[in-house]
């Protein structure tokens, strides 16, 4: 079967994860035909998989049918299939169903899988967490262990059944450990007759590096460790797993060789690129890193093939001296970037961005109820506020789900909506009435710790704006641009020290003098990005009335 009768420019996207989905979404209703290929017919929201594994939410809560996401968009075709080969000369994708699909541009976004550092025999005893099947298998192992322990009379075997080991102290391992502790020490505390889960369960988290959450700030890593230990998890850092066999984890800590006997060993360390990396290497000769990720150019294309792009976790992208992390925000942004690049090429637009610039949205991890850590760049927080931030940001990124707040909070829709409305009224959440979309409100900045961006900015800049105010004898303001809005952070009035200082007033940037001044320093492309989904409102005859005027 040949699927090559395409009249318009044809973009083929392989993989419906965050990268592929955001690329396709950017191409909706554009002057291109898009074919999205995935071996599943649903998009999986991986950040919440650990909750499926511990029985907190169901698999349907984190899996949205791809066809329902794009509806009946005329330029989007969805195919349930797998890419198995690429013919770069004729520009065709060969699929598992023996279909040949012609492409003008090809976007590969097939992600990564588990990496056992060469010990794939460990997978049998230590399943990872990347797919729905992984989560359900993990749930089966966890819940079965408790049930078998309930009927076990041998104290040695019962201890093995109630001992849980998680390998890997990154976000997956930490969140899984916290959820498991909540399950064992709170949810199951009074549900069994013969076992006391609170007193008999042991949960171990093994991490090879000195800190859990090594990509976070050290202070937040320490907070996370404290939360885990408070919840009953024994955190073993500087510990390297050397072997897993016969329901036993062998590890080395310093010069000591140790072991933990457990019937439930869960893997959350390391990733290995999908097979598409090797397919690309065989077809194009592109270089791969040691775990099979594709070394890409600054626009995510591969060398000598400017119409083949690799995005998301499968891409190895170097920015400055560092490589971008394998996180959802990188995948989303790379998908959007490549889609816009293709559209700009087709339209022969001049002056568009040809090199990707990552906008770091920070890191988040939830350890338990009201226990989370957040480092979003502009704000660093912990505890309940970080937990709220985690909830809200996951709501923003949850794709195609009917009751987003309810899924994450486990509250009914009415209660969740009331909470959202209340937080909006207080200024912690901002609702854009032009498109009914929500974003973090300016008052959320008040909850950061000493590394809070705005506090730091205010501290650093206060003497400068104070001197400027006194030198000019004018009121001086400090403000930052937040999307199409201006957030006022500080103010100095030369008429008196007692004049009010810090406040969090939020205005449309196009409608005020300071906002216009800041916008004037933005490039045309930056302005188009800011106002692509926001329509300015004309308040007075001096207000810039349209996107074009801005």
C-alpha cells in the first residue's frame, strides 16, 4: 500500500507524546497536510503515571484518545501504526503495516524507554514506568504484595513482601516513593486484619548520587529528603546498585557491599532511546550518544538532512555547554519550534528564528499530600504552596481531559471549580477573559522563599531605582514583563521614605507607558509570540488597539 498522493506540503510526525502532539497542534489549520503516526491510539500524560501505579487514579485519567484531541481537523490524519524504516532518497516512511508514507518534512518524536545500564536481565524483577502497561504491572505487584503478606505466616517471607525498593532518586523515583509511603502508612493502615502496614512496611529509595532530585537546587533536594524520611522512606544516597536477582537488590555504599531482600523492586533510573534512533542512524548515518539519542542541529534537524527533525527525549540538543534535559517542557517547546520553522519555510518568510532557544520553566516534584518542591526560576517554594503550584501547572499541561482539576486533586468538579474561582479572586491565579485561559497570578510570587525571583530582583535593584528617583526627582518603578502583562514589583517616591513601596499591580503592557517602553525593546518575532493568542483591548485613545499596532 502506498500512501503518497499528497497535494499540499506533507509533514509526517512519528510519536504522539508531548513533542509530537505539540508539533501537530501548531500545524492545525495551517497550509500543510499532517499525518500523525503512533503505535497507540491515545496520548499518555506520563507525569501522573506513578499515581496509576499506586492506585490513586485510573489509567483512563491519564490517557486521552488522539482523535478526540484534534477532532475533525481537515489537515490532520491520525494513523495507528509504527515506523520501522526510512527511505531518505524517496522521502518515504515504511511502517509495520507495510505502508509507505511519503513526506516532505519528517518529525521523529518517539521518546525513550528504560535503561538498565547493560543489565537487561534486571527488568524482569524491576519493572520501569514509561507506559500504561508498566503502571498497571507495577500496581499489580504492589497490591499483590500486600494481599500475599496478609495471608503469610512465615515472618521472613512476610517481611520480604512488605519491603519495597525503588531504584533511582529522580522525579519518578521520588514521586513513586512518596505515593507508596502514603499508600502503605496512611491508606492501608486500617484495611488489613493480619498485618499492620504502618509498622511492618519498609520502603527504600536508592540513588547513586549524593542527593535525590539531583537536577534541583541542593536546598530543595534536602527538603525532599526530609519529606521522604518524615513519611517513612529510608533514603540511601551514594548507593550504586550492582545486581538484582532472586528478589534481592545488591548495592554498594562507600566501601560496603549491602543487600535488601524484597518481593517488589521498582525501577526509576536511567533512560534508553527508542529504536527509532537506530533506524535513523542506519538510514542517514546520524551520530547517536551512548544511550541512543540522536545528536541534532540547532534547529533539531539532523546533519545533511534539513527536512528530518528529531525532538523531545530522543533528541540530544546542546545549548551552550550543557545538554537540554529530557523533560516534558523541552519536548513541548521543541515541537512548537519545529512546526513554526516548517510553516515559515513554506511561506518563505524572512527573519524567522532558525535556532532553538529553550525557555526553562523550572522543576517540580510532589512527594506527598501538601508536600512538594518547586523551582520555577522566578519562584522557589516548598510544602503546601509548592503542592498547589504542582497541581496548577499539571492542569495547564494535561491535554484533552474533561475534568482536569478533579483528576489531579481527586475533588468533585464543583468543589474544584470553587477553589479555582476563589484563588482567581485572590490574585493567585489569573484568568484571561479574552480566551478563558488561566495562568499564574502575580500574588503567587509572595510565597517564594529567599530565592524568589521577584524578591531577589527587588533586593538587587532597589538601590538603583532609589538613586534614580532621587536624582531625577520623579517616582521610579520596577516592573517585569509577564506575557502580555506588566507586573509592578517596587516603587520609590522621592517625596518621602514613608510612601508605599512594594506592591503587585498587574496591567496590560500595551496600555501603560512602562509596558510600552519594555515592549519597545522586544524584537518583532518576540512580540508576535507574546501576542499570538492575546488580543489587546483599547481602553483610551492612547492605547495601542491591535496586534499590528503593538
